C-alpha cells in the first residue's frame, strides 16, 4: 500500500532522518507524541546507546517519540508494536488479538490513544481496518 504523507509529516521525517541517519518508513504525529516506523535492522541506530539518539530527537522535535520496527508482514509488525500478544488472527480487514489482561490498559492507553495509533498504522500499511482485543 502507498502511504500519503502531509507536508508537516515529511518535515518531521526529514528531521528524524538527519538526526538518526536512519530512514523512517512512516511517521504519525499526534498532539502528545510522534511515532516512527523504521527498518528492523536499523532500530538500534535510531534509538542509540542508552537511548541517546531518541532523547536528542525528542528534544529537537519537542515531543515524546516512539520508534517501532517495521515489517512487511502484518503479524510481525503488530508483534513489534505489542510484544506480549498471546494469539493473533487476521481475516481480510480484521485482526483479533489476545493479550494478557494486565497488559490491556497499557495497549489501549489513556482514552484509547495507543490503540488508535496501532489501528492507524495497520490500516495505512495493510488495509486492516478493524482491530479487536480479547
């Protein structure tokens, strides 16, 4: 799938790439955080030793950031974003996740913030529009 980026997103990606020397596959900007997708083999460079590069990116961009490892396989990508998945099923445009009960609050996030970002990434890259958590 082709991901269309807005001007502000392109500028943010350019700043990220200049600071990290790592190509970002995608970027989502919210009011309180910026999310980046980078190649799996480059995530260590994007984060840096002890998080030093990520901290510098956060300081320059003025918002917290989260960096996820991209995969062209939807199952791998969702596991990169939610590592504690117990069971995963994909049917056309739907995905059903089973996660431990004590992790649901973290995955969903305050006011559903985290799950909205995960849904958006899955829709943008794989056309998966429905995401259900058990």
